[in-house]
C-alpha cells in the first residue's frame, strides 16, 4: 500500500456512484489499521466542477474522475478493494486540494 494508490470501492451501497477510493495517508503510517481516503466519482456525475482546486479531475485508465475532497474519511484498510493504479503524478493537485480543504489557501 502506497500513498496515492487508488482502490476499488468494495461497498455495494456506494460503489456505483463512487467506484474508487484514493489513499492519501503518508506511507510512514502504513502500520496503522486505518487509512485516510478521498472518494472518487466519474466526472460526469458531479455538478461542482467549478471548484477544480478543491475537487480536481484525474484520469484513471482513460476515464475522467473527480476527487470528492470534502468527503475525506478514515477507513479500515481491510475494507479497501484491489489497487487500480497509483496517481502520484497528480501529487501537486491532490496535496493542493487537501491544503485548500484544511487552510483555505
């Protein structure tokens, strides 16, 4: 498990709307039983794209998804599905969204 890994959402109640969970927790905390994730949904499913700094768009396997940063949550690692991809190339966008959520700048 690595920071910025994207996992399949295993929750049958939410996975249609939110197919992926982005792990944003630092690798130094990999021994914890929990991790911090940001839900991701297809870009076509959201109406709040005007807030691109808070809700950046990422391409995963050729499809466009948005990070639902305000829905940041802790989850048990055992609840994560399979790893889909690592999006470290979007590090600046991800950290920028988290920073904007917490500090407003």
